[in-house]
C-alpha cells in the first residue's frame, strides 16, 4: 500500500481477550496485560458508580468498555477498530501524574477513498475512508494507562475513580474521561509533525507528507496554514500561544456560537501552543482557554464535555452515526424552596439545537 508506515511497536501479549460492541462502529479491545496485573488484577473491589466489577481488573475493563462504546456509538465506520490496551507505571509525583497515552499504530496515504492526496491518515480513519482494513493482521490503536494512582507507588493524591457515572468524588480522577480522551487521539486527534523540528512525517520512502490533522492548523499571526509553511515556520507556530488555530469548516461553523472562550481570528478555535513546547501536549489538544471545558484539552477537568470535538472528527473525515447527539447536557434545576410571601424560586433555561 502506498504510504504505509509503522508508528509504534506492539507490546508482547501475555494474555489476549477480546470485547466487541455492535453499535455504529465495532471497537475491539485487545488486553495486553499479563496475568494478575492491569486489566487482570484480582484485587477485590466494591462496585461503584454503576460499575458492577468486583475486582480491580474487572472494574478497569468495564470502564474501558464503557469508553469504547462511547466512541463506537458516535462514529460511523464499516470497519472494526482494534485497540491494544494495558496498564503500567507512568511518570508520577506528588504534584503531577501522566495518566495515560494513546495513538494510532499505523498511518496510510494515497489509498482508494483518501480525501486528500499525499496526506497521512490514522489507521482507523484510513480504514473507514477506504472501506476496507488496510492492515488486517494488525491492531489500529495502542493505549496505556498508569497503575501509579492505585498501587501506592506515587504520592499524587487524585486516585482513579472507576465509576461509569462521570461523577467522581472530590479528589479523584475519572478514568472513563481519560480513556475517552486518549481514544480520540488514536482515532485521529493528533499530528505527526515533529514537535522539535517542524518537519512533516516521512514514510517508508523518506518523503515527508501532510497529515489530516495538521492540514487544518492555521497560524493567526502569519495568516498561513501549516501545509504552506516551512519547517521553521511550523516550529514557531507550535508555540504561538493563542494564535495557533483550527481551520476546519465544521468546527469554525459552530465555534463562535457554542464557545464562550478560546475562539481566535475568524471564529477559529484555539489549539494548545504553549511556549516552551510541551511534549505530549502541544498542538494535539484544544487550548486551555476553550470554554466550556473540552475533554480534548491537555489537562483533565472533571465534568468536561465534547463541545467541538465531534466537529473536528468530521473535519478529519469521520462521519457521525445517524442520530448521534453532539453533546450530552446535565441541565440545572432549582429546588422548590419557599420564598417571600410563599413564592417559589424558578429557573429559566434556553436550549439551542445546533
């Protein structure tokens, strides 16, 4: 296949278990953990927040299934997506912790059905656009998550919450939100441009190509899109705080109406571009100025939603499953507390159907 390239090596699978979901898209989870650890940890746990698992490993897998189903019912693809997943100790201290990471294992260009020539597409998205599995013997996404929040090896105070209700108690970290976030990266919410040189990623033939994500990046200062830039210009743009913008038409069409912060030149949403650049965070996230809080910001905020990420997925080439809502809202209400003269307080709500 033209442009096929291998991005990361696979972990050795000591045990293999498959879980699939029959929604708009099928997502298969490949458990890469050894017996007794990670998803297979037998430590006893009490069911919590709708998660009926009775061991630590079972609760972890139930949350991962929940997060996979979240994306499976949002995206429309005829090709099953295979996700390798495992737990391991990641960097952690008393003040910060790496929660997890994920990304595509392969990228493809110039396949039948590709919207742009000479452009890299993440494996799952390339398969969807091609209408066939371009690498049928290989998994599409690799994901890993930290054990440090559970095993006592780190003094970081916010331990994992394994409920399915998105309501972690104060001082806990919602695992489901983190998995949803990381799966989005594997589905295409990432660029392959070098963070340190600005160079486009080169495949097996050594030729650097655009990728589907960077094709929509735009610098508000230079008024240039990333494909038009030199390596040095892209490198500078990646640290042009508040001025690195998403130029995709789907996001731009709604950003000004649904965001109260994080909108830049021409109604374009801001991307995360701190100076100095941050490994694992820069460029491939929404800016922290985006409001309401977005799941795809670089730092976890409990209660964050997918506010404009559905539209970004459409800009990349995904189609949403028929009838899938673009947001899930928890609406506020006021208690019927008696007021002066026996009056009751009321709340007025305005709901916009985008």
